C-alpha cells in the first residue's frame, strides 16, 4: 500500500456489476476532482480471442477466471510500480466493433501497451483478480481499498445467460458449457478473493431463481436486496447509513442490508469519504 500513490481495486466475477461500480466511482472522481488512472482487468488477459479459443480446445478447463489465462505476475508488478512511483502501464482489450472503432484494431485483440498519464491521484482497477493472493503473488497487499462485487451464484448465471445470448448470440447450451468450464477457477481463484476485500457488495434476488437456465428475465433492482459487508466495521457510522437509506437494516455487526435500488446511493455514501481520505492523505505528502 502507498500513501502517496494509492490503489483502489474492484473485484467481481463476470456479470456481477463491476462496470456499474466503476460508473459510480467515476461519478465520485468527477465530483471531487480526483484524477484517476484506470486498469481494466481484461487488459491483462494472456491471449487474444483467437488464441484463447485454440488454447481452450486443448485445455477444456482453461478460463479467464483462472491464473493460467492471465498475466497476473505483470499485473502485480504494475500495482507495485504504481505504489512506488505513480507510474505503470496498461492496454485495452477490444471486445466488439464499438471498441475497435474507438481504439483502432480488430475485435478480440489488444491495443499496444501505454504508460499512465502523469500526475494521477490514484489507480483504479476493475476486473477479476484485484484481491488475489496465492503462493507466489499477493496483489491484494498493494491495494489501499479493495471492493468485492458479487451476486449470489444463481443470479450471476442468469445474468450471464441473458447477456451472452442477447449480445453475443450464444445458445443456452453454449453458455452452460462456459459456466461449467469456469467452475474450478471460480471456486479456487474468484471466491477466495472476497475474503481479502475491505467491503463486499452482494446482490441477492427476492424472487425465485432456483433454475437459472430457464429464467425468462433478470431480476430487477427492485426485486433484489444487497448485503454490504465490512471486513473492519470500526469507524463505519451504521446509524447514519441506516437513517439515510430507506428500508435498510443491520443483519450482523459488520453487515448492512439495503434495497437493490439503493445500491448507487449506498456506494456514494460509503465510498466517497474513503476516497477523499486516500486523496487528502496523498496531497498532504506532496
């Protein structure tokens, strides 16, 4: 961790809502005048789309959830370098034609590596491995604020099924195959990270999702609750949060449950002062 060059890391599995969380952070950065450098987790995939397909044909359990398909040593090195000097590099993975038109290149490929702009107040990472700890890597140790974003698993599967079928034209059977291939990495690589995070936001549906493979629609925010868990609840003003978020309540000494439609408000209330503390500490040292 670094007082002069802080790092905020948002970790969540695919379809968990990390993009929405990034939008919330961008609102906070814009409102509070914070200059952030950004890393998208898929920038550190090891293979482009064509090469990944070839590799998966040889290794049926290979997935982007796991360590083998990602440049995690390089990611940790960027975290370490940024914490020490405020420098580092990233690139963009071009998911579709819109990304290709924006950055130049072919869908399914990467842009060249680029250095971060100088003078950023903090580094913001959003991806799959921002709180990873294993026998050789400790990415979590370099982040000053670690956020976990994850839905209960049946809801996650519903979201993936609907997204991949609607946006990518996959069949239910094809998406199911992807889910099954990812399960070993989900259990061994994704889930353990949520023990290392400082705050977790977990969305829970309040409607029947018992068979996600036949669900006709994704439960809406109003059909969901969100459990917010603080690893260290000291300093968290729980009475204030509950008074500000209608319909919220404490379920444990370190956990608050809120209506799903209040997630953005809750994040603004919880995360804004945390970001300001990191930035103000940095600016005092300049």
